């Protein structure tokens, strides 16, 4: 008899044990990263044989441990191993079934020498309730894969082949499906670990559950639970963006002695800094919510440098890249780095943002733009008007804020934790959060400066909460669909 006492199968109430196995470099560790939403799990690299030991990770539903996933080293020489297994079976003089053959191999000297890596994989597979066999779908169907599957099926645990890299144009899903069917593996799943399809995780767990029959019940609950978590995450994310937009739209800062250019310029600079910091806070919160970090964003295209948004929220090239055209006045303001409306005596000036240019660009710019704006307006701006003056964020900048956050949100939604390429927020074609006038909710926010947290004097009320909620709901419909968001299209903000 073969000694199988070292093999401990899980019991009915234990968490399920799933071994993640396959040829080297097919994305096994990457799969664990994505399923656990932990970008720090294990080591991932384009080099073969990166994972050298079995490493476990847990999938919980609340506090309940449902699944233990085991990452394993890649199998490297299945053809030679199969020869050894066949020779051992022939030499033993007894007809052994699959698991007994594997157990016999595990006790032989080669299992701790030449085939040490493969032995770790097989030991873990024997101890598991099922195995996910990860395939690089770009690879042609070669004999080595057939031999690997031949050996793995000998362990007598259900095997679910998982086609990885399916988003790559070289992936040949059809060829793999045919080849696997010939090996009597008819249930398989396509799952790109770097950019999993929405709902892909659910399909994976459901298919695995069918192979596990009654023991699959926990997986079905896990699938539902994780989808609910994803939905809650999306709601929380759109609330973060809605909060930012209401904060920014409502913000209005009174400027005393505004007729002094230097004072106003200083106030404008401070205002811009607060808007940028507020946007940064939203980015940080979104990254945290999705369990990503600043390393996941390309510093050049998403205007982030060293973990901070670069100071180009008000930069005309940012606006142009996002497909947002500026009115002449706003463009002039933006050119000088001030996307801010100045309200004089409570009324917004049409070309108000140009004031930023007048004041921020120094006397020379002031003269240049002042001439362009005409004498009367120039007079008005440069100090002959009495009464209150307020700074507030330009409509165009609000649109940029919304577009950037929605784009980031969309990228985070579709990103697996195995992804190594950074998010490049240089949308092509450029999405815009809305077309034309400011949406009604934000227009309304404009009327309630106390709703903003940009300056200390916040005065929140139930109406603000309702506005944030309503805005978040619109944002949810914009982000609910998979694929490229069309922010300006149907369902866009009005
Ligand atoms: N584009 C893309 N790259 C992927 C995908 N999955 C894995 N990779 C990359 O493929 C390489 C190998 O990934 P790993 O997760 O280390 O593969 P592994 O199977 O654990 O490798 P070993 O531990 O060496 O057996 C890494 O460079 C990954 O970033 C995918 O779905 N798409
Ligand atoms: Mg690995």
C-alpha cells in the first residue's frame, strides 16, 4: 500500500483549500494578487521560476474564512517528470491509482532533488480540494502542458483551467478550449489577472463551485459577498468625487482690500492651493478605497509628481488634453495659472478669470490683458469698484476636476491588483463630465458657500447631504457600465 497519511484533506466545515498551479510564468502569483486585492502578495516578475515556495492567502467573507488559496512554484519539466512517474509505476509491480502514484513519487529521492519544485506543487495539490490551473493563453498548446495536466489530474482533485492573458491579441482561447476538451476538461474560465472583466471573479467562483458540488456553497456566498463589496466601494467612490465637486463648486472666498493687486494675487494663489490640495485628498481617498497606491499612477500623464498632483490643474495644456475648450477670458486666466472667477459685488464678470492673468502675471501682463479687456473693465478690475469681492472656482476647472476623478475611478474599477503598468490618465478620446453649462446640482452648490470645506467656515445642512447624494447617484450611473465611460453622453450630468 502507498502511504497517504501525510496528505491532509480539509473537512466539511474547514475552509476550502484551492491550489493555484501551472507552468512557470503563467501568472499564478498575479492571480493571487488580484483575487486577494493585495498588490503586495508574493513576488511577481517576468523571469521564470520566481515563486520558490508554497504560500497561502485567505479569502474571507466578513470574519468568516471561506477559502485558503495556495500559490505554488511553476512546473518546469513535466515531460521528464511524467517519464519518472511512468517508470516508478512500471517498477513497483503494482497497479496504483493516480493519487497513489503521486504519493509514491513524493516519497522517492528525486522528489527532494531534481523535482523538488514539482514535488511542492503536487503535495499541495493532493492536500487541496481543487486546483486552478493557470494558462498563458498566448502560448501555443504544447506537449508540456498536456503532460502537466496529465500529472495534475492524477492527484484526483477537480481542476479548473484558467486562461490568463486573454486580453492580449496573441491569446488563442479557441485553441486552448479545444485542447482542454480533448483532455476531458470542459469547464474552464477566462480571467485576465491584470484587467479582469467586470463580474469575472463571480464567474470564476461559480465555475469552481460547480466542480466542488456541495462543498462549493461557500464559494457562491463569496462571489455574492465580493460583488456587494464592489458595489459598496463604487458608491463610496462616487460619494468621494461628489463631495469634492460640491466642495469646489460651493467655495467662495471673500477678499478684503481686493483692489490691491498684491493682496488679490496672494488670495488667488491660496485659493488655487486649496483646490489642488482638495483634489489630492480625493485622489488619495480613491486610491486607498481601491487598495492601490500612488505607484499605480503614471506620474507624467496623470498630473502626479512624487505622490502629488502636479500644479497643472489650471494649466491650459491639461484642459486641452481633456478636450475642454476655454472661453477667451478663462483661457487668459488659466494662462496665468488662475482658473478662478472673481465676483465683484456679488456678480460674476463674464471674463472674470482674466483677472487672474491681470494680477498673477504682474504689471506687464496686466497691461497687456488690460488693454485687451478694454478700459471700463480694466478700471473695474483694478480697483475702482467698492463692495465685496469673492473668489470662486471657474466652471471649466470644475469640469476638469470631475473628468479627472471619473477617469481615475474608471481606471481603478477595471484594474487588477496584479497590474504592473501604471494608470495613464490621458483619455483618448477625451471624456468630459458634462457638456455646456454647469450641471444644476453644482449650480445650486454655488449658492451655498457654507457647503464647502475648502475654507473653515463650513455650514453643512441636510440640503448639502441631499445634493452630494444626488450627484453621487448620477456619477454611479456613469461608472456602472463596463467599458469606456462616455461622460458627455446619455446619463451625463445635467
Ligand atoms: N499583461 C499581463 N501580464 C500578466 C498577466 N498575468 C501575469 N502577467 C505578467 O506575467 C509575468 C509572470 O507573472 P507571475 O505572476 O510572476 O507568474 P507566476 O506564474 O507566478 O510565475 P512563477 O512564480 O515564476 O512560476 C509578470 O511579469 C506579470 O506581470 C496578465 O493577465 N496580463
Ligand atoms: Mg509565482
